C-alpha cells in the first residue's frame, strides 16, 4: 500500500470514528411555561399554573390554595403585569381574534377564556384541561409574557366583556420554562 492510500484510509477511519463517538442530539420534551400565583385584592391565594404544548393544543395544570369554596373565573389576561394591588395592571382577557367573551369550549370566545376553578371546602382547587386557541409560540396566540388571573366569583360565560367574575384575587406572569432534554 502506498502512503497516499494509507493516509486516505486513516482519514476515513477518523471521520467514521468521530461520527460514532458523539451521540445524536436528544429530542426536546414538550415546551412548557408556568405562572406562580400571588394573592391580589387582599386575598391569600397562592398556586402554580403550568402550561404544556402538545401538538396544536395547550395542556393547563393548575394547583391553587387559599380560595373561598366554590367556583372562580380563571383566564389568561393580555399583559404580563401583576403589580397593581387589584391586578388591573394585567388588563383584559387575552383576545387576539377580537371575539366576544364566551365558554372555553365554544367557537365564539376569547382565547384566554378557561374553565372555572372549583375550590373545595379547604380552599384548594386543581384543574387539568386541554385547550385550543393558545400557544407557547411567538404567534398571535402566544401566552408567554402574559398573565393568568383568578377571580373571586364564577365566570358565567356570557356576560360581556368578562363573564361577571368579580374582583381579581390572584395573578401570575406566564414565563417560559427552560427546555428539557
């Protein structure tokens, strides 16, 4: 074997070994974001809401404490600012399509309209629901950087512009989670 052939074989072997030595990149897990809820309007409500993108749907998982027993309006609001004592700094419901307020399962609704939270006798509420019209992307329905708000009263899903759900008792800014691999 001549020197050129030997060098060519050695170079080819090095390339092949190098390719085998590094594992393929791992596929990222589902994209997530979360909001840590803090009490507003004098309430002691706390909790965490996690948003997980799954295909064209968004899975919402809420774990809340400190509510009065019963139902409470629960919405994504347009601005990620919970600084006002009554959370009015979060502005109105997130509504990129300019629709009327409505039931979270209906076609005519704000993108930020979600099911009511139902608090038990001890003030705890858990909710797991999959929704459309929301995303974690940079598109028109993206919610990262917006806020999630819990209201004192149930959303009636018909009164305009916000379902007559009363004062805002908790608010949290939605922040993207670090990617998991």
